[in-house]
């Protein structure tokens, strides 16, 4: 989903630490996050359609760092596109195409830095690239487990975590929080091993003025994040994460939230969004 603004609001519960703290643990990785970071160093060749696999070296470097601390790694790859995200995927494809066009234009002007930034945003991490990485794993790191999720990796990460098949997850996406991943590592640095860590149970012990989640159960957390806007649908008019928090803290249940919006502030929802909210919360 990618919940805009969620992680900054949770900063009091996020610790700065080192990957060595997790020595011997089982960690599942949102591998596409690594792949997106890896292709940044090879944007020109990849945006021009060249068949490069040099980006794999970056991913292998992070993987080997985890293995050096005796971490049992589960690499999780995205599967099929979710039908519910069709519009988002179309918009992202259009954005990549536009960035490719603008990137080549800046390159012709001699604006190297701007061209590189735009071209990096034009590269699509594809299933074919995932297959290439898996083949390298099979040959050179056969001890590393990997999973291709039915759809997006986030839900698979959450399944592994909530069923105690792993001790935590490594991701860059805030949607691991409403999914209920109990231990989440963000911003893992390949060189230093430094990272940010959020233990989900810390949300029950930290009091944050204006955003206190101590009394939020899992359903309330999901309701708040979905209502605030995610990849599946935009938020209602003038309705961000803090607005969603205040209403969910008061109303508790998604059914009450929907009734409030429909009865007391119907201008917030147009017809299409009303239908989407009905499906998201009640189907």
C-alpha cells in the first residue's frame, strides 16, 4: 500500500541500530526493494534496453552481509499484479514512460545528474529480472530460501511473520506496519550495516501526542491506513493520515467510519470512492 506519512509519525518508536543485532535470526526480505536500489547504478544501460545483470552484484552484496551474521534469509519476490491496483499500475507505467522521455532530453542537453535521476525512475523492475536473480541464487547461494508471492511481497512477508516462520522482515514500505509484521528493518545500508528498526509492540508503549496508537487493535490500524489513502484508492477529499487517525480513534469500527462519512460528511466521497470503500471494508 505505501501509507504516506506513516513512518515519520512513528519516529519515536523507531530505533537506529546495526544488522549485527539480528545475528542468528530468520529475516524475510522484500527483494524488489533491493532490486530497485540496485538498478539505480545502471540506469543508462537499462533504460536504453540493454540486457545488463550487473545490478545483481549489489543485491548479492547485501545478501552476503546478512549471511556473514548467520542470518537465515528468505528472499520474497513479487508475483502477479493485483487487479485492485490496475489504475495505479497504469499510472506508474505512464510515469516511467514520461521519465524516460525527459531523461533522454536532459541527457542531450548535457544535464547528467538530472538525466540520471529521471532515467532511474523510468526503469521497471520486472519478473524477468527476478528470474535472473533466482538463477544466480540457485547456482551461487543454494542455502538461501526464496519465495515468489502469489501477488505482492508485502502480504507474503506478513504471513511469514505473523505465523512465526520468520523473526522479522526487511523492507522499505510502510505497509508492513498495518499488515502486522512484528519486527521491521528499514533503510539497511549495504556498506555500514546500519538500519532503522521498528518493533511493532513498541507502538503499545510509546505515547505520541496526537498519534497515540496504544489502544489501536489490528483492525483499527488497517482501517486508519486504508482510509487515509493507499495504492488501491486515493483518500477522500481533505482526508489525510491524521484525520483518519482521529476518526478511527473515536469510532473504532470501519462500519462506523463509513456511516460517519456517508451521513455527516458525504462531500468527502464521490460515487466511485463510496463503492470502493464498501468493497474494501465489507467484502
